[in-house]
């Protein structure tokens, strides 16, 4: 007997017909003797509908997060009640739980709350009565007893936190893809589902454009050593198991995947004096404007001045460019250059720790295709490059083939 | 300074634009120094949408009320958060409260729960901080901590219970009509808004087809002596104050109003033996089928057998007719007759207590129009008759004029 936490996202519970299929799946697992806890998101576009409703009021001038959390939490409340009914209809005893009913204690950071702890008493009681708890993802209760929501990746985070608190054998995240792939199957025909990846690889893949799982949930699973599995709601299959490095096969492959994104833009400020604190003077106003910076590259030239380059999300490009022009004046630097026509490619793999020469092989593969590299950034298990956006697909296919990802063992 | 509970129904909060107007109204009252608590229903057709969603699952074969209550409660949760945001936007400090947050304690009769008590601590704290509490109507929390809903008339009942618990000076129910009328203005041109009616009159009017307020809320207001005012969300005006008899004007008018409904049907079982317990043998199977019986008339004839006649809602007519045929066989009675083409008219007024001859005057007025009376039923402050449905409007106008309701003082 295993204890499983199964999380279904918005597309997986978009209709009552899909809930009916989930109920069938849970019924089978229950009959096989497993203990099942479900975590669900709001149905399909329900959250968008609620956000649009609130936007009609145009309360942007005030801090309305405490009340918009009350509003948004209804989305999951609808899902849990309908899914509980679907289960009961199949003869599976079920009971819905809102965040405050369990309780999922969070801090008071409305709209982006952090989970502090989860009471397990009611859930354990339900399980020992043979009841399937259907838990609202994305929501919790503040120390003062108010509704909180967890922000981005919230439902995945609820599932992992619940699996940790309930000491589940596995946390299964059901999505609209069949697992984690070596690269994006829509771009590279030979893309292959990975049987396993490590938490670290998954984090690097997530931050490099592979949007299967939010890194917040992966980090939490890593911290509490919760085995995490990504699998499809729509297609039967083993999915991808995300686990700690120790439990991986002895000989990890060199490279697990090629991730990429074209959603970034590059900004360069020229003629920056090379003096202590200059990077912070450039980036502080950017981060104060809530703009997230991804890659940062700085090279010192011979004349004690440097070009400082970083990437931001394309949505933040124009605002960042305006800010950077002001900053350039303030610090008496030179021209500000911007380029939104870029792509970031990353190769990720724990195997590269113990193998030299991965970076140079990557650069060779790209050079053989005549692709110029604009920026390079490396971490222990990842190498990222920025290239011209028009070469993105060519580069992805070349790297996927060059590192022999198609033929790797599962 | 007054303390007011204001309740807004679904049509009054159907859009965010309407909420904006409510916020303006509350803002004015706050500036005049009043303490305001709001109770709201779900927006417009939101409850219907949720009921339709649940109906897709078709869980009719099981008791899903615990979960459908979780579902339905989201409707009011959406309203309270949006209305709180609308108030905050006007600079009025506001905070939403769900049933469990206050808490509104109910029994565990899911889908038709009764309020047991309301904690006032959080609400008093909010009021003394200058905050307008925006309370979800229709919902509460069971002894076990689960979501309950109150069933029909639920939001009005929440408002009255809250006004009683918070010792409010008045409970104002905002609707889409301007108050309680002497009769239906759509049928009788001379219909006039009443300035005041007693709780008893209001109860009789409600049970006789005047659907302004659910009798459950009126009963509760009567029990706790909460002054209740019905007024329009859309048109400025004093509305109608529903209050105890003692506080009414010295000389109450003879008749307060003429109520009517065409939504009933009449059933007669002939040749019933006149023996003890026979009425219960006829009506028990009807009430066991959850069919509500309204008027009941039985007359004993010379031959020790009787015709037993009663009315039910038209929606229950066919089922009641089937049941009655079985019952007739079992008790060896005669023919079962049914008639859905009937109307019930009632005249209501506390004044008739001290005035003889009101009934005979009513019958004279109807006779003068050539209208035959099929059934008569009387209570201390009400006389009801059943007539052929086609005479309904004629009878309503004749009674309204005959009792001089158009010219009565307010």
C-alpha cells in the first residue's frame, strides 16, 4: 500500500467530464489498496474570470490583496466540491477541504503567502475512515484567520507541502504533458521523455524555460525529499520521476536536457566605470521596479571601463530600458543598447559535474552551425548561452543531436 | 448614530457597477456617523450557474448536500470580496467575512441549516475600528466546522439574525421593489406602498403570494423584535417598515393588503368516511413526499361521508394527484378531482381582529362581480378564498377598491 498525493491542474479539471475520469482513476487506486489525497486547482479559465471581475472595480490604487485572495480562493472551492461529488458518485467516500479547514497555515503575505505548516489530524482521520480528502490548492489561512493565496505555482506547492506533511510515498503532479522531456517536442522531433531527473536538474530546467513545474514546488520537494512525479492527465504512462541524486541510477547521463526560451530580452549599458558597487547601482533600481533579472555578464576591458549586460523578461523590456537610460546618466556611463530578438539555450545535467569539456563541446556544436554566442553563463550543472532568436530551433536541434539525447537510455 | 444592517440581494449586486452604487450609499451613511454592516447574496445568476455545474455530475442518487453547500457558498464569497474592494476604493475601510470567520454557527442540516448563534466579537472589533463588515449571506459553519447553507430565504435570515445579535437599530432589506404594497402593482393600478405593516401581516402576506420577503426572516425579526425595512436598491424612498403591533399607529387600517397567487392547484377526494384519523391518513403520504399543503377544507355531509379538499403548489400537482388516487383506494373513498386553474386571494390586516363583518364584506364584493367562491379559509388576521383563475385580476381589483386601499393613509 502506498500513500499518494495526486495534484490536478486547471486543464485537468476544466470540465465535470474530466473530473469523472479522475474519479475513475482514484477508484482504481483505492481498490488496489492505496491511500489517496487529491489537490486541485480552479477549473480551466475560472481564475481568469475572477481576476477580470475584480479588475472591473479598478482598485489598483489600493492594497486589495486581502480581498482579492478571498475572491480567488472560490475557484478551488468550486473544484473540490465538484470533484468530491464525482468521487462519491463512483462509490468512493470523499470530502472536500478548504485551506482553513485542514488547516494550511501560511504567513500573512496575501496573494503570495508562504506555507508555514499543515495540520494533519483531520486528514489522517479522513484517511483512516477510508475517505479521500480533496484539498483546495493555492490557498491557506493567515495567522489572523483570513484567506490567503500562495501566488504562482501555488497548487503544486500545496501538493508537495501536503505530501511532506502526510509523509506520502509520492507526490504526483498531473499536467497536460507526459513528463519532463530532453527538450521541447514541438521544436525538436527527437525529443524524449526522461524517466528520471534530479531535483537540481529540474530546477535548472524550470529556470531555463521548461515550464512543466514551478521551481517553488521543486525546491520544496527537494527540501523535504518528497519523490515527485510529473505525468499526463490525458495519456497513460509513467511520466518523469524527480528525485534526489542518490536514488538516481549509478551512471547519470552527461546531459539530461536542452531547455530554451525566446521570452527574454537583452540590455547592455556601455562604458561603465569599473568600481566597487557599480553593479548594485545598476541593478537596484531594476529590482525595485519588480523586474526580475536573469543572466548577468560583465567583462572588464583594458581602459578600466566595462560593458554591463543582463537579460530580463520580454514583458519588462521597455520599462527596464527606460530605467537603464536614467541610471546611465546618473552613473555617467555610456550608451544603452537593447535587443529583444534573442533566445536563451541551456544544457542541464548532473553528469557534467564529473565530466570536463561539456562547455567546449557545446560551443563547438553551435560554431559548426555558424551560430554566434552573445552571452555565456554557467552553473555547476547548467550552461546557458544567449544567441540570435532566429537560430533558436537550429541550435536546439543541433545540441539535442550533438549530445546524443535521442539515444540515451531512459 | 444608528447601527444598521443592510442586506443586498442577487439583483442588487448583479454587477460591479451596482456594487459601486452600494459603496456610495454606504459612504454617505458612514460620513453621517452611522455604523453599517452589510449582508450580500451571490451575484445575479451565479447560484444558478453553480447549481447547473453540480447538476452535470448527476449525484441525485447520493446525499451530496455537504459538498453542494461548499460549492454554493462560493457565490456569496465572490460578492463579499468584490463589494469590500468597491468600498475600499471609495475610501471606506471594509472587510469581508465568510460564515465560518464570524462565526455564524448553524446546525448540521446541510442545504437548509438553521442559525444557532452568531459570534459578535470580530464584528464589534471591526466596527470600533471604523471598518464596514461585509458578511456573506446564506452560509454558516456546522458544529464540525463544515460549510453549511441556509436554504430558501437564507440571506434575508442571515441579515435579521445578524441585526438581532449585533443589536442593530434597523435591518434594511434592499430588493428590486420599493416596499410592501397593498397588492401587486402589476395587476392593480391603484396599488399603494404601505408605510408600515406588522410582522403578523407580513407573514400572512408572504404566505399568500406576496414574495417580497421570505417568511422565515420575518418570523425571526418578530421573535427578536428587529425592526425590518424593505426598500429598493434602485429607487430612493422610505420603503416599508415591518414592526411589532405596539409600535404601529393607534388606529391600524382594517385591511393592509390584498395578496394573491395563481401558483396553486386544488385536489378533492370525494366520499371520505367521516372518522377519526382520516385527515392524517390522507395527508401523511402527501407530506412524506415533501409536498407542502396550503389550504385544507373539509365539510361533513348528512350521510357521514365528506369531500376533503386541499391546495398544493402547481409544481406538485401531478404527483399529489397520483398519490391521492392510491390513498383513495386504500381508504375506500371515492373519486379524486383535480383543478390547476384556480387562484387564491387573501385580504390581510391586523385591524380585522377588532372589526366584525370583514369576511362578509369580502364575499359581497366578490358576489357583486359574479365570482364564485370555491374554498374559504380564515385566520385571525387573514381571509383567503379560492376562485377560478380567470377571475383573479377582476377579484384583486374589486377587493382593493372595495376595501378602499387606494385612499388609505400611509
